[in-house]
C-alpha cells in the first residue's frame, strides 16, 4: 500500500494533532502530540481497517461512492517508522518475559526515583460490634486531590470502619490527556505523587477496594507514545500493574459475567446487595446518575446474574445526593478532586460544569453482608 487514506490536521482548541480516517459510516480518530506521531497513527489506522474495507483501490471507491472528501498522503517513510516502533515493542516484550518480578519492580521504581516503602500503619482501630462498616469515596483524581479533606475523613471514620471503597476515577494522569493541558507535570511526577498518597491512605490500616472510572482506563493506550523511555515502555502498558503491585490491600475489583472472559471493571457488588460503580450516563442534576444506574441494573441484572440492589453509590458526576426509597437507597458520592484537577471546568465557556461537591458515604452491612439501610449515610466535608 503506497498511499495513506485519511487526513491529519491540527486542533487548535485541544492543542493536539488529529489522525482522522473516515469511510462511509465508519470514522476513527487518534490524538497525538506531534504531526509525525499523527501520521504514524493514520498509517496504523489504515493497516487495521484494510481487512474491513478491502484493498486500497476499493477504499478509494468506497470513499468516493459516499461523497467523502479524503486526503491521500504518501507515507512510506511513516509506515517504516511504525514498523520500527513495533519491532522495539516486540523486543521489549521479550525482555519483559525474561525478568523476574523483583527485577521488573526495581526498574519501575528506579524510574520513578523512589524506593518501595515500608508502610507504617497507624494503630487507631476502635471498631466494636460485628457489623461491617465501609467508607465510600470516589473521584480522587490522583494526584489532584483535596488532601486535607481526605485526611479529615480518614481521621474521623477509619477507627470505626472495616474498609474503604472507591467508586472510580482513582487516578487522573493529565500528562496523558489528549485535551488541553493546564499543568506542566510529567507522567513520572504524577505516578510518584499518586503512590505517596496511596501509601498515606493505606497507613490507616484499612483494606481498599476500587472500581475503574473513565479516567482510570482510557488514557493509558497513549503511554507508549508519551514521555516514557523506550526501554521502559514494556512496563507501562498498564501503569497500575507496577504502581500497585506490591500493595495487596489496594485492590481493583469488578464483577464477573458468564458471557465474557473479562470482568466488568466499572462496578462491583459488595456483600449481598450493595453496589459501588462509576456510571458514565450522567447528568449535573443531583441523583440522576444513581437513578439511571438503578434503571440499567433492572434491565441487566438477570442477564448478568447479579443481586437486586439495596444500596447504590456511584461516582463520576462529582455531585452529591441521598435518595431514600422503599427498600433501597441511592447515593451520588461526590468527589475529592481538588480544583486543580478540574481546572478545565473553569475555562469552559458553555457553562457545562458545576463545582465539585466534597462528600462521602458510609455503607453498613451485617456480618452476613446484608445492607442495613438506616445506618447508610451521606456526609459533607468542608
């Protein structure tokens, strides 16, 4: 294939280069920091979709039939560069397989510029009774978090609690975002700062379970083309693998599904009837997010074979609410993100965003995992 179908252009609004491949009702975009990387991405898009649309001549015919304006670009050099990148990745993967776990961990933390810690657990436990009590928080957006608010919550609630549940968006590495940047902070700095905050959370001696959010998953495919050195890229296909690997009490959880080999990572059942989730069909109206999730579960829970919800706490909206119903309760958990972490909302000219609400939820269950609704409460933090 000697020509490249599609176009590359600069988006002034987002300060990125866009590789855009569009055919009939098919469209795919990639966002890159430089024009050269965007051209490489466009070459990759052509290669990925050639089987779907046939040979290159057929690609041209299909495009013209639907009246699409396509830009044909010479790309032999770019294609060769893409092959070289692939070769580097394959060689690195072989190197990765030959290393022991301890060697891999040492490489990663040496790159971060810090040693793996010995976490000192605070002896503050004052738990009584057999009921299970959990602190539910969400949208930490590490490292851009309100640390004082986090400290106040843990100082107050940790001594009488059994665990911490995080309803998504634990991390937010802006260095990897394709959108406009407001901070000059490297991925290395963001990872190192996030690790320190996680160690602080674990110092309270409570196990942490968390579900993934949109900021936890979408950006990391771009890691290989960011600032990570080539000889470390094989480690970084999933930063969490190494950032959290030695922290057994900081566990990502999900929900198994019979029809899929992979767990559903954006929600999890706690005990017998409680859900924590990061539901993205959201609204700025308090409670709309939790209500929509309840409706979604009603349609899907028999297929997924999950229990009827008695308690739902969902993140994502950065709003806060408590909706008691007959036999169940819905919560929007609020957010612990700092204003630094949502700086984009201040610059938005359409007025789409509201200030984040800092709050958390307490989930209480009996020793068998049944939720005790009167003891499930919403708390606001200054």
